[in-house]
């Protein structure tokens, strides 16, 4: 069971090999981690603040250590929620067709699909780019707030389970690429103006990608266990 | 069978123990594989509790997805109504139009997202589902965990075309010129949905032999 630790990548790195010839007992399971990408079994080692542990065989990130994860997460998720609200409050794109102005936002797009009786597509769009992103950020805010104040362990557990189920269905980033593709399709045909919401949506997607990449749900479980253990 | 293997611990014990550890898909905790009833020791969620239907669920979703993929390619994705004319374009038709317009990068993005990604996912899942049940010769060198990871990662990309249709249909609706979603958009969205479901319901315990 090897574990490679890149300390403050890319400046220095340390290789750590752990030879586990002894039997793995059930109380040692917490010290182990299985890589999400290639399913290689590793033994966890402690790393310094701000560094990350990488998988020996595929170089994927196994876990990070960030002592201020809760504060950072709370700040980022509140920013993300504000950006998401702004992204839905103003038009994304505006076009001029024969002197008439047409605007679009995520919700008006859904309304239009429902009007033309494409209910299934409308359902997919509203869930994948509106309900799930909104839910994820509301869950993050509640979660970090509860972790910060050390309250309601049961709720935290339920939120973490819910979070891991809906995170793979969040497609805001794909939606942003779709906007760019549609802009190219319309280019040359019409006069296009990019709305305020396009920029706020871009910022939202950046925060969203950063959060899903830097906050592993496994780490949140570990932090949760550490926090709620202390009072006992 | 398992009890016998446990008895001969000794030299082979290390690898045997490694095989028995599974990763909870919900909270990422390492658990000991108990066979039929696995409940994660950390988040208490059920882990692959369908011993009798190991691959059938995944097969069902995959076949549904493949069936939906056929109308998704035959029917128009986007219908443009202009001065009384109706002009529908299929996925491939749309790619060809973009290519002729000279927007090569966008044509490639659409070709990749709506044609290659779904086909690649079908093939990878078919391969995984067949290879875990029947031995396909010497495939021990193929890293199936990485293949499975790829199918999970590329899944959402196929939704690009559906979103583009939704945006265009929402943006352009005048009496003189109107864009409407076509029948293929529903089929395509359902196809993507069922491939993601097929990938999610695949029991990764069936992939034996870690490196």
C-alpha cells in the first residue's frame, strides 16, 4: 500500500511507502483510503496544512488538508449563492431580431419549453441547471454553518448524504458551454448582446468547479467526526 | 468458498484482505465487504444491496438508453420556422451545417459531445458489463476501474445539445422566425439520463483484481 505525498506541490515532494504486511483489523479501516479513479488501496499519512495527498498509481488527488476549510467553504458558498441569484435575476443573452428585442434567462427558457409542450426537456433543464445547483449551495451554507457552530449532528449527516447524491447531477458548467455554443450558432445571423447574468453565471461556475474539486465529501465526513467527538 | 480462502491466510493474506475492502460510494469510507448486506459504517447507507441482480439493473438502464439514442438521431433536434418554411436539423445535420459555416471548433465540440461521448459510454458500459460476467480472454491488463471512472466523468457532456436547443428555442420565438425544440431533444435527454443511471447502478465490486 503506497502513498505518495506531494508537499506543497510543485516545489518539493516526498515519497512515502507503507508496507502493510500485517493484518488489517476493523479498527484500522479509518486509516485507509481507496482512490476514486483507480481503486488502489492506500494508507493515509498526515500531511501539512495546505498540501494534498496524491495516488501512487494514477496521481489523482486522494485528500487535502486545509485547516480553515469550514470558513473558506462558508465564504465561497455564500458568494456562490449570491452570484446564482444574480445570474437568474437578469437576462443572460439579448438579441435584436428585426427591431424586436428578445431576452433569455434560465427560468424563461424553461417556461418556453413548457409552453411548447416539451415537458421532459423542461424538467431536465430546470433540475440540472436550476434546482440542483441552488440546492447544492443551500446545503453547503447550512452544512458549514452547522459545522462551525457544532450543532445538529443528525442534520449534518443527512445533508452530507443528500449532497453526495445530487453533486453528480449538477450541470451548470455544461450549461455555460452550451451558452457559448448557441452564441456561435447565432453569430452572423443576428445581433447579440451578452447580459449581466452571463458574467455572474460564469463567476458562479468558476466557484462551483473550485468547490467540487477542492472539497471532497469524504473529508467533510472526517471533519464532522472530529468536530462532534470533542465535547464527549 | 470465502471461508476456505480465509483459512489459508498465511502468505496470501495481504492481497486477500485488500480484495475484501470496498469504498462507500456515498461517503468514501473504506468498508469491509460483507457480501449480501453491506451497510456503510460511517454514513449507514446501503452499499450495493442487490446480490441477485448484480448487473441486470445496469443492463436495463443501458438498453433503454440505447433505444432512446436511435430516435434521438433520426428526428430533428431543432426546428427552424421561417416565413412559413419549416426546417428541422438532426444532430449530425447540425454538425455538418456548423462545419460548412466554418465554425470548426464548435462543430467538433458538438460532434464530440453528442456523438462520440454517448457512443463511447455505450461501448465502455457494454464492455464492463460483459467482461465482469464472462471472461473475455486475457483482459487482466485493462484497467477497468479507470474505464468506469471515465464513463462517470464524461456523462454530463452529452447534455450540451439539449441545453443549446433549450436556449435557442427560448431566445427566438417571433411570428416571422421561430425556433422550436424537436422530438429528438426529449429522446436525447432521456438517453443521457439513462446512461448516467446505468453507470451509477453498476456494481464496481464486480471489477476484481486491483493493481
